[in-house]
């Protein structure tokens, strides 16, 4: 009886470990997406991830040096809603004075 309990306990621990690690692998496999928009006659390239609802997360500007002083983060890109911006969304741009964030960003 004790031998069966050890096998059952080991199986339970192994199964719980797999369930704990699985979401990390699912999140790590998401590929970066890119798209472009026009801002003041300049082409801006955006990089982002998509969540399970096909919303844009971790939005980042790949060419922030081309942005104007006043930046409007788009509410949608390629018909996908922007819900979060990345931590260094405008890295390497010291001329930005105002940023408008859409209501869709959580």
C-alpha cells in the first residue's frame, strides 16, 4: 500500500510541475509582430506582441528618432487594439514633449 502511495504522490507532483511550467512555454513562443503607421509624413515602425484575444501588448517604437515632439500612440494598428505599451517604447528620443495615450491602454 505504501509503494502505491509514493507512486501516486510522485505522479501528482510531476503533473503539477508540468502545469506550472506550461504557461511559461506558451508565453515564450509568442513572436514579435511589426507594423508601420504614418505620423507627420514619417513612417513609424511599431513592434508588439499579441495576446490571446489578438490585442496588442508591449508596444514599442523601432525608430523613435523619427517621432515628432507631440506623439499620439495609436489606439489601433492593423485593426488590432493597443492595450499596453512597452517599458522603453520611445527609447533614444529626447525631443518628445507630449504623449497622448489612448483609453484602450490599460
